[in-house]
C-alpha cells in the first residue's frame, strides 16, 4: 500500500501550451475570414509567408541553441506570433516585409531571450514596430475595404502583387491604396479639417468605425470573448484596455467632437480590439498579478489614445503594448498580492 | 504652465536622454543589475541633475556672461557638477552607508555622466529662463530615473531566463535597451 501523497495541485486541468495555442488560433479564425472578405487574399498570403519564415527561424535557432526541436516546433506558439504579425501588415505589402518582420520577431524578440516563456516583449509587436519604423511607406499602404468586390482581385493577382510588385494593367499601387480611417483623420486634422467634414467627404466611414474595420473588430471581439469563456485569457487586461480607451476618448469627445473621434470610432478602428484580446494578453510579456493586469491594461489604453491623437503615428497599439511590456516587471514588483496571513507591506 | 508641462513631456518621454538621445549610458548599463541599486542611483542622479542644471544656469548668466568668459563654460560646468556630486556623496555616505557601498564607484562617477553635462550645455544653447532650466533638468532626471528603474526590473527578470550563452550579460542588456528605444520611438511627434 502506497501512502505517499503527491504535492499540490491535486486537481488539474488538462491543458498544455499546444492546447492553449490551438484555442487562440481557433479564436482568430472568424477574424481571418472577415478580414479576407474585406481586404482580399493578401492576409492569407502574408500569413503563409510569416508562418513559413517563423517555423524556419524557430528551427534554425533551436538547432543553434541545441534545444529539443520537436516540442517547440509543434506547440503552435510561433504560428500565433506569425499570424498576429500578419494581421498588422498591409495586405499587398511586398513579401520581404512579412519575411523580415517575422525573422526579427522570432530571432531577436524571442530566441535571444531564451525562447518560449522568457521573452520580455511581445515578439509580434517587436517585429511590427521594427517594420513600422524602418519601412514606413510599405507599412502604411493600406487598401480600401471592399477591394475584392470592386476590383475583383483574385488569388493569383494578389500573389503576383505580393511577390513581384506587379499589378494588372490599368492599376497602380498608388491608385488603389487608401489611408486607413485613423490615418485619414489625422492628416485632415493637421490641415484644420474637422472630423465631421472628413466623414462627409470620404466614403471610408461606416456606422461607428471605418467601413470593414468595424465588422472585423466585431469578429475579433467574438473570438476574444470565447477565449475568456474558455479561460485561456483573463478578463482583466481586455476590459482594462478597452475600458480606459473608451473613457478617455469619451471625455475628449464630449469636450470637442470636431477634433476628437467618438469612443466607438476609437474602439472599432485600427487594432484596438485585436490588441486588447490577442496581443496585450500574451501571458509571458504581460503583467501577471491581478491588480498589475488592470494597471497594465489601463496603461495600454491610455498610451494608445495619446499616441493616436497627439503622436506621430496613426495607430498606437503596437507601441503601447511594447511600452507597457517594458513596465510589466516593475508593475509586478509593486503589486504582489498579499500572502494569506500576512499584512500588506 | 503649459510651457512647463511641454518641457517635462519632451524631456521625460519624447527626447528621453537615455533611450532617444543616448546620453548617460554608462550608469544605465552599469548599475541596473538590481532594482534597489538602480533606484538609489536614480535618486542620486535626479538630485545631482536638477541641482547642477540650476547652478550651471546661474554660473553661466551671472559669472560667465557678465565677464564675457562663455568659452570657459565646459570647464566651469564640470566644476559645478563635481561640487554637487561631492555634496551628494557626503550626504549619501552619512544617511545611507549601505547604499553608499552598493553604489560604490558609480557615485563619484556621476561627475562623468554625460547626461549631466549634456543637460547643462543643452540648457545654455536653448537660452531659457531660470525656471525653465530647472524644469528641463528635473524632467531629464525623471526620464533617466524612469527608464533606469524599468530597465533594472527587466534585467532582474532576464537573469533567470534561458538566454543563449554568447548573449548573456551585457549583450542581452544592450539588445533590451535597443528594443526599449524602439518602443520609445512611439512618442515621436508628441507635442
């Protein structure tokens, strides 16, 4: 008869990194479909390039570091990084954008720090911010929504555009690309054109955000809520990010609706929802204590708004996440929960 | 009021002396291994920077400019900074011997912290008023302290990570500083 008692936890959930990552991938599926519906094949091509590069870099780095290859290659975490990065890249950007960004993200953002579980910065955002600073032109040539319906760009045309930069006769890249709603509002405001005027003169704005963007936002939201329901992520960070973004944009919107976009516009354009549910919640680089998560999320929401409205870049999610990543260890240090039986320090 | 707020915003975030202008990197790399020493260093530097920017402003306006000796400003500023550092050193030695021992050589080395002299020279070049000069110096030191503390907490976490052997120590710290600098570029254009 064996009397030895194993140590706690005695009841445990049957989860693993692979399972968590598969759930994240599943939660991204509606967003990928919606995104492709509005912006064509570009996203899928970018995902393919990014995922291939990511797996190749992961393999090379694991071999160089003499770590077991099979478990890390198959856990899916690197594919999640690649897909999140692909979401941030304009659909018809040249192939080397996704290639360079993913390579940088995997090698510098992840493996120099020791790989899965050690990266202090979110690898996808490291890659994205590097691309945005190094290649501002390629990273801001977004397509207008409804491109698929209007221009009838098929898979092969898109593939050709991504790899060779050639578009079908009669089209030019400058001719078909358009500013994102956030970008447009920013450049128009610099010329003293109010938001109301901009909204009336450009057909880029939908019911509450930008056309297309708002519905992609909704599908991302759905995936995110499912992740919370499945307990893959906690509610603290998404609620704090979106809540603080909503409150600060509401305050400024009520002060001057001509100069500051409405709260709904801020929530449903750019990468706010994707960032709140999928990027900021990265368990490795985010703050880990409950109070810390709230502070971390509020920080992201406020910084995003500040960079969007007063900063030089149209969307601030990437920078905000990196900035709060670098504050996360300090936040954790100061928000350690009280140990039961001890007084708060 | 808005003017002082802008000076603070610029010096703390947009033109952060460490991450954007790359000044004061020696203490940033040297004393950031532990959070507590980093905080001590940050406090000491804050004190020295604010005081020395005020004093060097006064020296510049009331001594050098009156006597037409502006070409001596580098030597004069170094003298002012050395005096302030000596003062700080005696103060720390008396009040917190432990911190004094932990900071070790880096305490007198604040004298050679290029951020301190850099702030004094930048203030002279921008032709500010006295209060603006003090705000500028204070903002610069707050920016320095902020990234110093954040960086130290981060390095404490990285020491337990499975970093590849050739990247351990200063190498990964420099990579981290680079990525932090990348993140701070998000503040560009904020004014």
